[in-house]
C-alpha cells in the first residue's frame, strides 16, 4: 500500500531536498548512536562482571591457601619431635603457645584421651573420620555454637557477640545477635615412634571479626591502584547471611559487621548454591559483586565469601563515555547537516528563484526575470533558457496587445457608427412592437366587447323584464336577482378594463402633481371597510418628500389594488406595512417610491415571472387583470412596479412602485441628453 505523502513535503522542493539531506542524519545517526550506546553498555557490564569474577577467584585462592596453611601447620606440629618431647616433659603448654603464635592460629589444643571424641564438641566429632591414617584432609570450615566454641577456646567468646543491624531487603530474622562461630579447623593425630596415636592436636582460626584476615584478602585482591576512577574494593565473610568480618563501611570508621545480605542474594547463593555475579546493593551503595557459598565438611552451605567494588565510579565513567560519544556524533551530525543543507540550498534556491519569477509573471509583472545564477550546472542553464523564453513571450505579447488595441479601436469606431445609425431604428422598432401589441389587444378587446356586450345587454334586459313582470312576486328571489345584477356588472367592468388598457389614450386622465403620502391616506379610507373585517395592523412609515406626476383616480386605482391584494394575502390577520421614500433613477430623474409589505405566505417560486400577465391570478375569485392594468397605468407615466418576497428573514411579499415627479412617456423619442420625453401636467 502506498503511503500518502505529507502536504508540507509534496508542495515544496525545498522541503524534499532538506528531507533527503537531513533524514539520514536525523534517523540513521541517532539509531547508530543508540546501537553503539547499547552495545558499549552491555560490553562494559560484561567487562565488570569478568573483573569481579577474577577477583573472586583470587580471594577464593587465598582462602583455600589459608585453609591449607591451617591444616599443614597443624600437621607439622603434630608430627614434630619437639611436640613429643614436650609431651614427655613439663613445658607442653609453652610449646603449644609458641607453635600457635608461629602458625598465626587462634587456638592450638592437645587431647590425650583414648577417646578424643568424648572431649570434642559435637560439630567437630564428624571430622575425626578424616584424621585416620596419614592422608587426612588439611583443614575444614566448621560452624560452631557458642557453647561448642567455649569448650575449645573460651577466650574467643567476646568475638561472637555480633549485634544484628537492620538491613534493607534482608530476609526476616527474629534474632538480635549472632553468637555462632565460623572456624577454620584442623584435626591431626599425634603418633609415637611406632606410629600409634598418642593424642589429637586441634588447631583453629576463628573468622568472626577477624579483621586482619579480611583486610589481607582485600589487599591481595584490590591492591593500591588496582581499581581506576576512585572505586573501592571490598571483601566480606558471611556466617549464613550475616557479615561476621568485612571491610565494608557502615559509617566512616565503623565496619558493617552484623549487617545482612539481601533476600535475593541469600536465596541464590545459600538457597540454590549458585555463585552471584551481578550488581548488588551492599549496605548503602551499589557494588559490582561476587558471592560464593562456603561449604563445611558435610557439604552444607554455612556461609559466603564476597568480593566487590563500587559501581558508581564506573557508572559515571560509562555515562561520561556515552556523553562524549554523543557529543562527537552530535558534532559530526551538525557539520554534516550544515554541509548537506548548503549543498541542498545550491539546488533549491535556483528552483525557488525560477518559481518566484514565474509567479511574478503570472501576477502581471512581464519584466520579471531570473537573472544570472552562480550555478554553472543544469539548473543555471535552465534559468537562462527560461529568461530567453520569457523574452520571446514578452515580445509576442506586446505585438498581440498592439494588434488587439488597433482591432478594438476599429471595432469601437464601427460599433459607434452602428449605434448612431441604429438608435432611431431601435426606438422605432420598440414603438412598432408596442403598437402592434396594443393593436392586437385592441382588436381582441373590441371583438370581446362586441361579442360579450350584446349578450350582457340581452341578459340585463331580460332581468329587468322578469323583475317588472313578477312585480311583488319577485321578492322571494330578490337576493338572487341582485347577485345576477352584480355578475353582469362585473362582466361589463372586465370589458371596460380591457378597453382601458388597449386604448389608454381614450381613458387617460388629467395629470396632477400629487402628494404620495396623502394619496395613501385617502386610499386607506376607501378600504377601511375591508380592514375592519380583518385583524390586520396597518403600520405607516411615510418618509417621501418628492411629489409625483400622476392622474389622481388612476393612482388611487393602483394603490387600492395593491392594498386589496395584501389584505387578501392575510386572511388570518397580520401586519400591513406602507413605506414611502424619495428615489432617483440612473438618469437623475427624481421621484418617490411606495412599498406595500404584507406578512402573508409570500410569492411561490415561479409566480413572480407571471404575476403581471393578463388573466393570471392565484385567487379563486379573481380575473387576473388588476396587476396587469396597474402596471400599464404606472408605466404610462414612466414608472415601474416590482414584486418579490421580503428579505432578512421576514415573511410575506413586497410590492415596490416607483413614480416620477415629472412623468415621461416610455416610448417617446429621447431628448438631446438621452432622457425620454416628459408628459406635461
């Protein structure tokens, strides 16, 4: 599926070129930086884990060496001749003390019982099995209770009372102190000259609060200058999950002895027997840590050996490296973007300049040109060709304009001649058309009058004869006779109105200068009986000051006809608004205008075009001649009548009658100033 192109990209060459230039920089470079950052972070973490794994191997090597030294030292004393001589003399205690101090042990004891197991603690008895023969194991890790240590070396008991410090994320423990001992213990038989066991030599090194031992491990694993960036290395021995000796600081000079390892590390190392190689929160900071379980002679996990170093210096170094890398990439991106934008500008600037030139030409500036460009490539050549093309178009346009002006001048001269010669022809044609129309209507009305007046006379005569013949017997049908008389009179009036329109000169009245406002007042009096039968409110807004030239009876006939139409358009009542105002036509002739507005249903679509045609009506009882005759009367004096619906959201129809102060005959020959001739009152 084709993806839609954004509008900002589809409508601009500049945007397209900039997108082509900057898209690799804004997308590929950040992705590359992100990939390198992720790869470097993973690699850096692996290096740190590899480092702490090697540190743990060194610490474990020294720990095993210490175990071997405890075992070999105890074995050496057990097999020495001086021990046998001391056993035979009285200086056994002094000799054991000297040997203990030389070996660096916390205690060195000799048991002469035939059954040494009866004098040894219960936790040590299983080690007797390893002392038989000459191939016994050197030394073992033993976890002793307070009572068991008291049986061996009561002078070491003060080092057992380690208060447990509440530690974040540690497993729950109801104890308040740690009073057990973690001891490196060696049992060696003392043999006489015949190889028979005479006694049992027990040598041990207590690890609880053995600061010299843990500091020595730390110095071996992390000598001065071994860790860069100010990181600090630490080592710790755990009895189960309690730090019994460590160089991790709880405060400035207080070691974190008595604190405990987190639940997660405890479950992994002591619970599952695995080696932890990862980040770990140690007391109060994050360390790159390594934990390894310590096993006793029975293979039980009794403690842990820990080494680690502060992570924060390495983390800051890593962040600094990423920041430097990001700055380098950012600099490269900035330089690349500048060069890309500069090269893109050398392409889109000529294109934009040509586009602006074409836009100016389209706006009418025919002199607009691209001009010389610094580019010597295809775009520069295209700009030169465009200027040449515009020069050719300008020359051709100038020639066409000159020819067009000459042609327009000739056409204007010919048209003026034709207009001067055809002016009288058009007037004569208009007069002839109207005369023909009036002649046709006159013939039609004369024929109608002849054909209708005779039957009307016969009908009227017979009505009079019937009325005289019946005499008083005609009273029951008096109303019917009256209705017949009215209809006969109505037919006679229709014939008279037809003759009045067909032969206006025979019915024309005397022209007067009338006050339009006063004439409206007079007409309202004449239709007052019709208004009294309705709920129509008459609103007058009579502002006209110009008088009009018209026959009084004919003007009243026009106004009354419009009033009656408006009254009939509002059978349920409404508002009849009469507005007059002064007006001036396009020739400067002045006059007054009357607007008759009703609030009826208004004029239906298509009615306006047929409204002033003879015999067209929208009423059931009309003859369709009222507006037709009114239009003829108004046009006779140079005026006009227009009809339409009200605007501005108003309901109803509006009829506008424009009348002149100096009436003129519409079809008269114009005067010198182009105005039609005037009717003189």
